[in-house]
């Protein structure tokens, strides 16, 4: 469901003229580096050694800390849920905004922990399903109260949780019937989500925000790459009439009280993708924009009247052919903006903003909140930095001043902030102009 990043592009060494050996005390050295959108086309060596931190501390930065490899899964009003490496596994963590207190909700969380809305979405409620799949526990991270919903008597299959709404499905012959469960006065209410075709199959929850969920389903009786996506109002347990959009198995979805958005191609083999947005209710206006292949299709979100999209990659994934930035375009058309230079995960918050794990060249890697700015366009605000720069920096260099290749090996060394950087060393004889480009290689892994 989560395609891996494309492999880095490699190129064989090449000579651009001149002698095979350059013997001079006045040889010019250039270090060319490429690492996606973070690269500088050429860094002169030896460069000045920058500070190790790279990330600025914003005046509005919070007191909490977040791991550089964390994935943000859900955002509430008082805190957020994340998944971070711990030993050989991953831990499910709840972090409060106010004081930075972090609680380990699940130690060694299962591999499906990052599925859309599996542990909740857009609230301070965290949902946990037992190993048998028959009980769902709702943890209110504000009050500390707990509610347990037993699915076994109803033969329900757990799909996900949005706010305090638990979504499940029931197999009825060849079709699937989606339900929404709520706990009211310590009792469980059970409502069928109406408005889906009677022949709906393979129903899944793909996203959630507030009282709305994006559902994916198929109407085919045979295996198909095509799926329909629909927004459901969970407060009324009804799909918004006539608002389905066609997508593929790997399509990503986002939903808000006003719009449904999809990003991705229709087929798993597609080399291009698009962002498609539809207004909920009213005349249900639709808008489509084709995306450059470099922009990827791993992330999608909605902020105000803008759709946001980008590739879901860690800082050291991808190469100079891929774009790891988070972009935004006005719904209905307009000029695209780059909101963040890198993004790896995002989650909608109850106030309509997004929490995004990623970075900007100005403030480095960390957890950001994307909100509507003064001009109505999305802007990123750093909440907590990880101390790692987003832009590519040469942290340290050891470059002998003279390259006397006929007398001894010449071994320059650099340490860069990104380990997916392709490096090309060019030696140029300043008197004759002859030059030689050395092998393109990877620097040692940082950190």
C-alpha cells in the first residue's frame, strides 16, 4: 500500500578532456552534489564548516521533543500521536503540546500501526484493537477515561476510528455493509452508513477529519485496480450523495467538511499522477490538476481552500529525479506554492490545520503545523525541531591543498548531512583548462 522510494540514479565516471594525470599545485577542485530538492549544484572545496545543528529555533517552538524518524499519525486539540523507532521495533507515542509529556501507548506496535485512521484521526482519542480483532479500546488522552467496544457479538470487522466514531464493516454475502459505532452514556450505538451502492465490496477507511471520513470501496465482483472514494458524514451516518470519485488501489485521500481530495494515478503502473478535488454538497464542483511525476503521490491534505500534496519520503530517501517537497494549489486552479521543502507524513487536526513531519531549508527538520496564512495560502510553522538540517550542508571537509597524483594518492574527504547524496569530484588544471571528473559515489552515512 505504501510504495517504496525510487532507487537513486547512478552514472558511470566520464572524462571531459585533458591529461589522465593532473600534476599541479594550482588545481581547482569542485564537489558537485545532488540530493533531490535539497542539493546545491556545486559546492566549492574546501568549504567553511557549518554548525552541526542546522535547524533554527523558532520563537513559537514547543517544549516537546520529537524523533527525527517519527511519523505523525493523528493530531488532536491537546496533543498528537506518532510512531517512532525503539530498539528493533516501533512505539506508539502520545505527546502533549502544553508540557511535552510523552506517553508510550503501545510498545513494539504492529506493522499495520500506520494504516489510515487505524489508531484514530483528528482528535484526542486513541483507538487500540486487540490481537484477536474483536475488541476496540478508546483511550481519551485528555480525561484518561477508557471505553471498550466488543465487536465479537456482531461479527464486525474493525476499519478505523475518526474522532470518537468507530467504523466497522459487516460481511453480508458478497457485499460489505459499513457501520459507525459510538459510545453514548456508556452504551454503544450502532448505525449503518447509508448512501453507498448496495453492491459495495472491500470497504476501507482512507482518511478522516472531524465528523467526516473518506471511504474506499469497490463494486466489482472480480479483482480490479479501480475503486470508488466517497465522503461520509459520521454524525448522520450518511455518505454525501453523489460525491464518489474514481481512484486506484494506491490512491491517497483527504477529507474535510467541505471537500474530498484524491492524489495518485489510477493504475499501479502509472508513471504520472493527479490531484482531484470535489466540493461536498451544493453543486459538487470538481477540479483536476495533473502532477509532475517528480512530485509523487504519497501525501494529500486540505487546508482552507487549498489542496496539498507531495511524496512520502524520509529525508534520506529519493534522488535528484524525485521531489520531496509539500506543494499546495488553490482548489479550482491557481499558482502552485511550495509549503515545505520536505515532508514524510501528515495528519489533519480538528481546527482544520495539518501536522506535518518534514522540514524547510530555513528552519530544518521537525514537526510543523500548516495553517492558513494572512493571504489565505497555507504556511508552515515549526513546532519542534529535530536538530537536523533540511538543506544539504557540507559539515566537514579534509582536502589536501595540492593534488600531486604522480607522486602519491590524493584522498579528499567530506561529511555531508544527507546520506543519499551523489558526489562527483572534478579536478581542473587552472593553467591548461584540462579537467577530469572522478567517480560518482556516496558519502558515509551521517549520524
